């Protein structure tokens, strides 16, 4: 496998966030860079701690994939956009490789005045540094230029004196404002991220985080990707593929619907038949995913992941590929995707019975839509595959339910506190 570094992961995450709302384009990268400089000026952190915190800064707004609060985030609103902070915190805590840093995201829209020593949730100081980095990036978004006095004149309720000093130091020592205003920070940011190579386990952990983000958007797809991944994995093993190929297929399965994060939720969750126009929008998830994974030296993963709606007879999308132009690996993910959709409940349908699933798969194979050998293998091992899928998805469903309950509780708690603080 190509050497994969934090840079690659950050690019995929940033492109995914960009595809959701172009007002957030590059926001994570910018906040990460500012955070980097503020932490450097602060001192006392190891290189690894800094790398982990700037990676977190890239996706500090990840909660917006589920909680529509983007207007508040980009609008310098006075109201604290707590919903995505709380959801993002829980999501990062349970489903990301940076779970120990989740508290920072929880507090990233809070100010010193909101801190309370007896609070139920302890917010670390780094949350205030992330808040400062975020507000500098939002200032630039609105005015194109950053007037340092808008930061330095803040009251001590809104910005700690020591953090004003950090900001001044970053401007003096690192030309922070100029770098941000002239967009010259990206090379430097990616240079340091590129030095940190990721292990296979770490790559899978980040892909897993994205796969939960894709699935959790809609109540009806909470375990879709994990199901596709398990089915693809089982097929790879049954076909006797080697460890390298199986791992590539596994990662590709986890990312196969990454473009779905750009599709409006009302279309994803629509009950009943989609209009032609809505269907065309849904179809775009393949090409969005294709672009997210392009130009990164991982075309093998991209071509397995995002060709899962191609059909051997050329009637699929996005490229209407035919027969030999669709690799065996992509055919595996395509069959796994169909099977996952058939055995799962959706907003527009219930799960199908085993007989129905087998009959639909067989029809698709005889119409030369999916690979007939893979299809035969799946049908012959149906019960085993289904058992494996159930064992694998049970935990995720439970975790998802817990997350949503905890989200409601925490939100109520913060609403109560903000009421007291007012
Ligand atoms: Fe935010
Ligand atoms: Fe798809
Ligand atoms: Fe899918």
C-alpha cells in the first residue's frame, strides 16, 4: 500500500466537509493551522500532541453532518451553536481515533465566562484556544482581512488575557495574519502532517470514523456501510484473496458512500418514490466520492469504492462502465451494497425475506447487472453471511441509540446552564 500519512486523511476529511457546504470550504484546514501556531506559542506540548490536536481542529465541526447548524457557524451569530458541538463531541468520543480529545470539541464555542468549576462536564483550556482559532478564521471569512484589534479588544469574559498574548506572539513570531490572509499556510500545514505516517490500524480507524459519519446521517442507514464492509470481507475470504487485496477492499467498502454526505437529508430520508430529479441528485454521491478520493495516489481504493453502482451490462452510473472495465474488487463491493440494501430497512421499504433477496439477486445476475459467480457464492453462504452481519451490527445500533440519548441529555443540560448564565 502507498505510504499513507495524516496529510492524506486530512485531505479526505476536508474534501468531505467541503462537499457538504461550500461555505465551510477549507475552514477546518485554516482553523488547524491557526491552532498549530497558537499551540506552538503556548509551548509545553509534544509534537505528537500538537499533531493530534490540529487533526482534531480539521474536523472540529464534524457534528454538522448530522445537526444542521451551519448558518450559526458561518454567521458570527451571538447565539452559541451548541448542538453541533455536543453532537460532534459525542461522535468523536465514541467513533474517532481521537476520543480522548473530544472535550475540546464540546467547548469550542464556549467562552471563559461560560466556564464553571462545578460543571457536569469539565472543559479543557485547549477548547478556548480552539475557539480563538475558530473566531480568527471566521473573521477572515467575513471581512477577508483580520483586524487584530477585533481580537485584542475582547473583554476578559470572552477571551483570556493569556490567550490574547498567544495571539500577539503568533502574529509577531509566525506572521500568522499574513499567512492566513494570503492563503500561504497550506503548504506548511501539509508538510508537517505528511511527516506522520499512519499504521494500517490508524488508517482503518479514520476510515471507520468517516463510515459512521456517512451512516449516522439517516436513521435508516445506521448500519449500511458496516454491513457492506462485512459482506465484502466475507466474500474476499471465500474467494481466497490475499491479505493486501482484502484490506484494500475493506477500506474501499468503508468509503464507498462517502459522497452521500453531500446529499440533502430530506432526499436521503424521503419516504416513497423519488422524483427523477431527486434520483439524479442521489446518483451524484458516486461522482462526489470519486472526486474526494482522486489525485491522492489511492486510485485503486477509489475505483473499488465509487464504482459500486456500475452494472456489467453498462446501465449503471456514474460512468456506464461495462463488463471487463469493472474489476473483480469493485464487483464484490457492488454485490455487497445490493445485499446490504435488500436485507436492511430503508425509509421507503422494509427488509426483504431470504427468498425475496435470493430471487432479486438471481435476477440481477441473469440480467448481467452483477457478477454471477459472486452472486452464487453469496447465495450459497447466505445464512452464514447474514449471521456475521447481525453479530457485527448489533453493537453499532446500540452505540448509536446511546449516542442519541446522551445527546438529548447533554443538550438539555447546556440549555439549563445557558439560562442560568443569562
Ligand atoms: Fe463549530
Ligand atoms: Fe452508493
Ligand atoms: Fe451503499
